[in-house]
C-alpha cells in the first residue's frame, strides 16, 4: 500500500549540517565539539558527510548552536552550512524526543562562549501563495533585533554575537511555523573568525 506523505503532519524539527574548520586539526575540532555538547534531548546521527539533529525545535537549535560555538571557540575560521526543516512528512525517527521539556541542555555552558559571526540565511515557507509576505516579516524581525545587515542575492545577511544571531534565526523559524505554511525550510551559512573583510570573496 502506498504511504500518504503529507507536509505538516510531523511536529519534528530537524537540521542537517556540516561544519568546516579551516585548520589541519579539523578532525579534532569537529569530534571535540560533538563530544562537548549534551545531545540527550535530541535524535542525532553523524556520517561521513554531515550531522542530522531531530526533535523539538527548541532543543535542535540549542544543540546546533552549542556544537558550532564549541567548534569556533578556539579562534579557527569555522564555517557552518545547514538546512533546518519543520513539517517534513518523512520525519519519524525523532518522535520519542518530542516529549522532552523546554529546559535547554546546553544553554548555561554555551552562554560562556562569546563569538562574533556572519550569516547568510534564506527561508522557504512552502505551500502558500503569500510566502514573500512571510519572508519579509522575518526580515523586519531581524531588523528589530539588530542583527540584520543587508539583503543579498538569494539570502539575507546577519552579523553579530552568535547568541543574538541564533536567536534571530530561531525566532524567524518559529514565526514561520505559525503561518499557514505546512513545511518550513531554512538554509543557513555561517562564518566565524574569518580572515577576510566583511563582504569580501
């Protein structure tokens, strides 16, 4: 019997991401970051290409932020490339983690790491004709939070402390979830400790 895959039938939020430390110690940086973070409240799997985190949105963002901060805190240039998703009909492996409470497992430890970052992100609220209004509302949210820098081709740029920037990303994602869209996708490219000047290639 053919399965009926419908967007919006899963409450699971997921993020598939890769981290690229620009150092010959990249293996140690990545493995150390994964080891230092409490992932007990999410479903997580790492393979030779990327890491996937699933569960309640609040814990997915908590874990992803903590892993990136741990990787970047030593001063190496570290790039993050990730895709967040909510409402994907194929999500089932994280169901057991939806019952977790709202206490963030890594909030206290992450708060001790101060890191400036630059981000380009794009939102894709699927299944609604007025998607551009939803996207522009999140741009206004970023402006209000003081992290928005400028619009660029196919993305919006955010700059600032990682905690502020991740808050904007999470708030924008959560706001999109409250729209009529049944499947939200957000792509994020983040850079820390880059030797390049802002905006340079």
